[in-house]
């Protein structure tokens, strides 16, 4: 019973791993290495009917499994590494018929195997120059547990390195793949001469390296080997090689695992290529003038594309072939040579360039002068064969053509050549002084009244230098006789002639004769010879006297006179002179009111009557000065007389105030605006002052408030005055010292007003003024008088009509009627 209960307990533990498939098939999982009580009941066979007989199990050659009471059991432990699964056939009899079904038993793995390295002693080699992280070998291990579980999930690690030189961590191992590679220190410091062999201790663990994992260790021996991977020797190739192409030019090789090569650098695509054996080919001709050397980086990679070592460099130098003709930087040059240049004078250096290799004789250039236009005279110039310096060959350039065109060729050792032209302009030099065509000019006569700008004469000097050049141009100067700058010279640069021009007004009485000395020189220095007497000339000019009019000392006179001054005082003296010393007569023009007079010969200006500034503050007139012997010659000047103001006018009240009124009781801001005027100027009548009479009643009832210099407000000074016409006495004074004043008695109407400010009752009349009753009486009296006159006229007319008159009296009737 105890064994049976133990079986049931074990069976209950395993039921969680049972998987039922389709009908008539059963699959179960059973862990290996069971160490409990046997028989070990694995599962109940649920596919058995209620009644059966002859239950058996087959498919087990070792007799491990059995069936009893509908249960499948095992008699000993299972080993997954020996057999991972079993396919059992369960048979039984029902109703005289034998039936069966399959039971699949899968052995579940337990971590019961230690991982081991495939080799006890592992060896590898690392090449000098290998980059870090590039594997050079791989260690492998085996774990017999299920690979699909963590029991066989292996991890590798590096335990130790012997020796630890030149660095303690020269190598690293990939924990998953077991690939061994160099570290950063290893790649940079690996040296077979320092250490040619390393012993590495490595470990492998299952369970992905967890703490409960099984492990084992091993030893790896690493040999350090040299490598043929290095930069090949530089290659020198001649440009324009005839071929055939491709041409092998160099080779590289990586010692070790299979690799692939590639080329990088600044060169046309496919110009250089490399094959699998590391042979480098040139595929087309080279041109040194396009590129004289190439730096080619050779890259080595694993088949998966990972670079395994640093690129090495192949330097290709292109040798020169003399395939370029020398050329000038410009096709035409311009230069000048002075006409007095001596033999051997350098005038220009021409330089051609050859694109061939400057380190070879291919660039040596020879120069030749092959043409000269015009051709005569010959041998004027030469060019140095080696330097290209063009010099003067003739003794002198005087008398030659003004310009020459030279043809220069540049040729290399192979005979390749090109040419250029040099245009040489012969530069004129100032070696000839100008010479006057006449030594003396004149005498010339000029009237004293000749206008400024008059041309006296035209002089010219001839120069033998090149026409139009600076050496041919002439600068004329007045050397003497013109100290007061009466004359000036104007030069025509086209003809080289100079006009002598009058520049100031002439005065016969001051100077009646001029002797001018002229000189002619070039604007540039004379390089040969000197200026002599032929470069000077004399011009003689006589001045003819002309009678001139008088001249006044001022063009305008300003005079001031106080108004009211006594007549006859000299207010100004007009001064003039006659260049010919003739007497001068003075007269006034424009003094229409005859306020002034002037002395005929003295020029004294006087007042004839007293002047009033208020009538006219300024008088303007013209003073005329005539030649005493020729009245047609005259001069005039303006005289302006300003009248100075005198305080001779009292201020006056301006305006009619009889219709104006003030309201009582007093209205705020109501006032009569009083205006005044003073005829004097601002100095005396500028500000006018209003003041009430010094009376207590007046000053109590009334108030004057200034508005500006000429106006003031008159208003009530008390709240109420009885309606009446009041006489307000006040004084108006000007601002002079002492002031002039005017006393005013101004009638002012005061009345009650309605809401609109209109006066409501008629004011009382002043004494002596007409009343309404007197006005009506006068009107009726006048109408009565007119009525009486009309009655008398009608009576007379009626009487005359009763006695017809005779014809002789009919013409008199109208006269009587008119009377």
C-alpha cells in the first residue's frame, strides 16, 4: 500500500506535463534521473474501456515500462542523453477483439552534464597589424544537455593571460561565439619580438553563465606571427605609356585568413584596380600635367566586409614626357622705350611656361626675335636667348618710327614652340625747347574803356617734339610788365597758341603804356638743351585816353534826421571825383515834394522844411553827379533818409461807445472793450496805460483791466449801480518819458437786462440832449409850415386861372409859378 501511495503521489506530480493529442494517441513528459520509489507510476491510461482484458505494453526493448490496473509505470530511471524519447504500444482485448493505442514518452532534460571544450589544448595564431575586435580564432565547447534549454546555453570568458606584456589585457573573447580577438592595447602594442607566444586560460559555463552553472576550463596557445601586410614600394610610371593595358604595377598580400582587397583614393574610376591575389593594375595612360602623383589606399577586408587591418598606401609617381609646347601667358604685350634710350636698355621681359616636369630639361626654353614691323632700320632690338629680356640694340632711337611690333618665339629642346607679339611705343622726350615765331609783338593800342576780356593779340611758339605730346605742349607765362595782373594768357592746347587777354579795367591816368615780357616753356622738364632768348618775346601796348564820367564814393547813403528839426541843416555830403579832373555838378532826382536840396558843386544835402515822421517815416531819392564838361557822363547813388520819431502826439480813444451798455446788477465777465491809438512810433507810443481819476467814488464803482498794449476792459467794480448814464473819467498815457496823456470823460449806460442780456428800459438823457417830446414837437411844427406853403400856392393858382392872360404874358406864367 505504501508503494502504491507513493506511485500515486509521483503520478500527481507528473500530470502537469501530460499532453493529450488526438484520439488513440497519448504523449507524456517524464523527467530523467528519477531517484524515488519504483515502480514509478507515470500516468493513467484514460483511453482504456471500462471492461478489457490482456493489457500489455510493447516497444521497450530494455523492459523499462509496464502496465497494471490501467496505469503506465517505469521500473528504473530514464536518461535523456541515452534516449530522449520512447514510442510505446499499449494493447488490450475487448469483446474478443484486440485493440491498441500509442503512448509517446518524452524524457525531460535535467542539467546533469558539464560543458567541455572540444579540444583539450587549443592553438591559434594572430597576425601583426590585425585591428581590434577582428577574430583570429574560435574556441568551441559541447554540453550534452538539451540545446533548446538553458542547460546547454554556453558562455565563454577569458580568465588569464600569460605573460602580461606589453599589456595585461591583450586579448578578448566573445562570450557567445567564443571568437578570440585583440583588444585596443593588443592591436596597438602587439610585438612578436617582445613576446611571440601567449597562454590564455579560458572558461565555458552553461545556464548562460548564471551562479548555479556547471563550468570547465581550457588553455589556448596563441602564436604571434609577422605579416607581409605593408605599404609597397613607390612606383614611378612614365606618362602616355603605349600599353597594352592593363599593366601590373605592384602587389600586396595579407598573411592569414582569406581576404578581399579594394582601392581608394583620388583618381578616375577604374584607372587602378586590384584582383584577389593583391595585384594592382594600371588600366589607362597617365598624364603628368593633369596629375603628377597618386596616393592609393589599399583596403583589406574579411569576406563579410569587415576591415581587418589599417589600409596601406601605394604611391604612384608619373614621369614626364616632353609633350607640351611652351606658351606665353598672353598673346600680346605693350611696352614703351624713350627715344633717348641708349644701347642695352631693357624695355621688357617675356616669359613662357612649359607644363612639363620642371625638374627635367623638358622645360628649358629658348627665345628668338623672328620679326620686326616696320622692318627698317634693322637691328633696333634684341631678345636674350635664355632670359627673354628685350633690350635696345641700336645706339639711339631718335628719328625712328613712333611704334614697332616685334614677334618673339619660345621653343623647348624638342622643338615645340609658340609665339607672341610685343608692341613697343617709342616715347618722345622733351629734348627741344619751344621757339617764338616773333621776337617782338606790337605796338598795340587799347582804348582806356576797353572791356575786360578783350583779346590784345595771339602769340605762338613752335616745338620740334612729337605733336600733341607733353613735350610739345607749351606753357606761356608773363614774366614782367604785368605786376598788377592787368593782362592774362589763355592757351589753346590744340594749336599751342596763347591769347593775350585784358583782365582788368584800364586807367589811362594811372598807366598809359605796358611792355610785357613773355616766356614759353614745356610742362615737362627739358632733358637736353636749355631755354634761351628764342623762348621769350616782348609785347608793347599803348593805352588811348577816353573822357570818363564821375565816380561816387558810395553806391548808397543811409541818413537819419529827427522829425521837427529846423530846415537848412546839412544831413549828408555826397562825395565823388572825376578821373579826368573835370568839375562835378550834383542834382536830386525823385524828391517830388521838394523836402530836400543839394549843393550844386558841394554835394551837401539839406532839409528844406521840417519833417513829420507820422506823415512819412522814410524818404528815398537819387543823387546824380554829372561831368561838368559833358553832361552825358554821369553817375548816381541812392540816398535813404530815415525820420527819427519824437513824442509829439498824445494817445486818443478810438471808437463809438454811445450804443454800448453795462447790465445792473453786474454780470460776470461783462465789460466794455476800450481801444486807443498813438501816432508816435513804438518807442513813445508802444504801450498805452489807462487809469481812472483819483476819485473815491469813481474807483469804487468802476474797474479798468488791461488786455494788451492798446486795449483795456471797463467793467463795474460793484455788484449794483442804479440804471443811469454815468460819466466815467479816466486818463490815457503813452510810454515815453515824460509821458503825454489825454483825459477822457466817457458816457457809460447802465441798465437792467433781460435773460438774454438786452437792456430793458431806456436810460435817462444827459442834460442838453434832445428828448422824445421835443422831437415830436419839432416834427409837427415842420409839417404845419409845409402845409401853409402848399395852401398859398394852390390859392394863387386858382386866382390866375379865373383871368386868362394874353399871349404876350403866357411865357411869364411858368416863371411866376416857379417862384
